[in-house]
C-alpha cells in the first residue's frame, strides 16, 4: 500500500463506525484541501461503497452547515433532489446524466435571467391595440 491510500474524514464521528477498511488507513482532517485522491475514491467505490458514501454524506453536511443560515434550507432541498435522482436511477451512469441535465437546466435559467437583466426593457402598450384590418365573414352555402 502506498502513501496515497489514506482516507480523510473531517471529524472523528465516523472513525469508530468505519474502522480500518481493507487496508485503508483512516485519518481525521478538517482541512478541505486534503480531499480523497481520485484513485483512492475509485478503489473505495469498488471495495467499500458504504464507507465512501458515508464520507460523502459528511462532506455534504459540512458544506451545507458552513453556508449562511438563510441558504441552508434551499441547499438541503437541492441535496434531497439530488439524492432522489440518484436513488431512482437504474444505474450510476443514468444518475450522472440526470444530474448533468438538471445542472444544465439550472445554468440555462441563470443565463436567461442574466440576459433579462442586461437587455433593454421592452415597453408594453397600456391600451389594447385595435385591429387594423376589417374582418370579413364568409357566407355559408
């Protein structure tokens, strides 16, 4: 096992539950830059998906808790939506595609809102416009 085989947890709350998984050494850290190495995450996903999921849950909770209180409710709602898409998906790739689509829709809404803010305001007529052309009724035979 190399030096990259360390799993970092942001608090000691998971340490007693997780123990030592198949040679992974658990190390506590509150430093956000000490994230899991990608290869370690891949190996954990194959060998110990529950441990990876627990670590992800803790990271998500830590991130939401660090947000301003007025944003936390919305972030928890968004996380709930993400979790439901993941659970309903038939496989991980389907979940990834659904979440990617959701993200792109959100970016499109944000782009449209920004364009609305930067485009000139169109004036709406206050009085209804009378039709210019006369309507000619067709006769029946």
